[in-house]
């Protein structure tokens, strides 16, 4: 039973976009590894940009600077 955890910043991914991610990852595991889609678990965690850091600063700060 594959378990995939996708983490993205909380910036307005739509329900349709997340459904496409779930479907795409499920199909990828089926096609590449032969995993059963009925037992494949995909979880999407959305993280506030204040809680996600790169290079000693939050994504919120980096985005304010245009990075």
C-alpha cells in the first residue's frame, strides 16, 4: 500500500488542481511500479508560507522580496 505525502504552500491550490495531483500520482505509481490504485494513499498537506523556510527565512519573507 503506497503512501505519498505532497506538501505545498497554502496559496490557493484549487480542489480541482489537488484532485489532478492525487489522480496523477496514483496513476504514476500504477504505471511505473505496478501498484494497485485502490490501495494507494495520497495526502496533500498545505503549509502556511510563514511556516515554510528556505535559507534561514520564511517563504513569506522571500516572496515579499520577489524571490
